[in-house]
C-alpha cells in the first residue's frame, strides 16, 4: 500500500472522526470528570494509563519523585508538595525502528482549582454539553487537547495506519504551577525529533510566550495592642505598600517591553498578580505577620536571576521606606523562562500544510502572555515544539468551555501532522478497503 496524499487522507480522516464524534465527546467528558487539581492527578492518570494499554501501547507510569530533576535547566521550585503523588504517564505508540521521524504528543491533565463555588452554575467536574460546547473545569485547558491527540492516533488506526516512527503520548501534571511534569518525562529519557502540545490556542501557532516567577514574601510588622498602630506596625496593612511597589515595578518592566521584538506590539504584556494573602492571628493584636504570594511574568531574554533580584530589591526598598525588617522571600513555584519558537523549522512547515488542508487558510502565529510547557522541550532540550490547538474560552474561570467542532478539526490536523512528520505504515490485516 503506498502512502496516501494529504488531501485524500484528510477526507478519509474527516469521515472516521465524524463517525466517532459521539464517542470522542464522551471520552472527553470522562476525562474532564476527574478532579485532577494538584496532588489529585493519580486517578485521572490511572484511567489514562488503562486507556493507553487497551490500545496496545507500552505504558510507563511514574512519579516525579522517581526522577532526578533538581537543578536541571527548567526545574521550578517546589514547596509543600508530595511528588510521590505527582504521576506522569508516557505511552509509546507507533513503530520502533520505523523509517519516519519520532514525535512527542504532550498534554497536561492538571487543572487549576475551581475557586469560589458560588460562581459556578454547575458542578465543575460534571461536564455539560450545550450548543456544540462542553463546559467544565479543564475541558479547554487542556483535556480537549489530550482527547484530540489520542483520537488522532485512533482515527489513523481505524483507517489501517500506524505512525512509521515512535510516537510518545505523554499526559503530564504540574503544567499549571512548575512545568516539572514535562521536565520529568524528558529526564526519564523520552526525546523525539519534534513535540506537539495541543493547547487550545484558537488554531494559531504559539510563536512566543512569557515565563513567570512565583514567590512568597513574609512581611513582619511591629506588633502591639490595636490601640496604638500605624501602617508599618500592622503587617497586613504594610502588605498593601509592598503590593503597590510591585505594581509599580511591573509598570516599569512594561515600559521596557515596548522595545521587545515579540511583545512590543502588546500593551502591558507583563502581568503581576497578588494570588494569595494571609496574615495575623488575633483581632485584638496588630498583626505581626502577613504573607503575600505573587506571580510576575518574565519576557523572553530576561534572565531569571535578574528578575528575581529586581523583585527582592523592590521588596527591600519598601521595607526600608517603612522602617521594618526586609521580608523573607521564597521562590515557591514557576521559575520559567520566556521563550520564542523561532520561525523556519520543518515541523512548522508540516503543521502549516496540515492546518491549511483542514482550515482552508494560512497558519498564523502569535505571542502569548502566559506560560506553557513548550519551553521545556524547545528551549532546554532542543526539540522543535509546536504548541497549537483549537477553540474555546473561559480557561481558569467558571465559564470554561471548549468548542466540539474545533476538537474534530484539531484531531484531524494532528492526525495529518503525524502522517506528514512520522510517515505511515499499514497495520497488517487492518487496511481499509
Ligand atoms: Zn494549559
């Protein structure tokens, strides 16, 4: 059997993906029914491992604690988290020793916490389909991408084809806080000629992305009775001063960003977020301590040590102004570089062909003001990495949804990409007549 042309294969894939659409939607709903927030990934990963085994793929399921990632480029700080429970799954599909180029298909299954329950119209982990959209925590970011990459291989198999090279199907955690899940797969030895991460990106290619740093500042006041206090004495009130100064630092970095080759066209790309705050013990006492936990974006090219030094200097300057001790600063999660996926790779050319075939237009790229796992493969391990996927909205909010028509398009595009990048070989006895 000779290799099919792109157009012909695209039409046949369209038919099998359409025929399997209800099953694929049910599979996404099952995946999205797992509460796979940090520390709870295990049952979701066990279900996926079972699904992969049923497909005849060789499954490696392991905890991050089994891999030595400390001090490796791309490693992020971890505080108060049990990495024995941070399960990663890598399934090997495709053909060992085939003639094509190998590929990593990667998606994260960790989801962000649901937040205030009053803001949800429905249970976050009971996905609902309405007017061509599925709603629920994690459906768009990015369980739909995981569903598309698995069903892309299924669609090829139902046409009687297997990739003619190893394809590593990786479902990782820790994407939303460190990137250490992706790093653990790389350090465990899984490498390939290209990687593909189907994050929901409106059918555009990620050209550049920001990194981020997460930190905690422990602010001490000058405690006493509440009848005698000022802003510096009250650690909770002092926190406002620190936060205002960090917002001012962010504004300064955003002025510098106006000159950035990949982010200069975006207004204020660098975001500061005060994510958590807690302090004080007793209402009759001026609070003696307050801890703020914050996130700050990092531009591609900004060295992380420099960013951390600027944050620390600014916090110390606030303390000096208030006449209090310098706060203790701890780096508690993402220590992620910004990253640019340089134009001109063969992987991008292949994606452009497959995108054009399905979407009928030219592939566009864009600069994203958030962080993904892409840097782990592309920046630190030299694996050209495409971050590209379908349409949805409301990620990280109670309105999160994904578009099911777009899921089918993404599935077909990934299947075509596998054919283009890895080549195909017939599965014995399964050729479609
Ligand atoms: Zn994501």
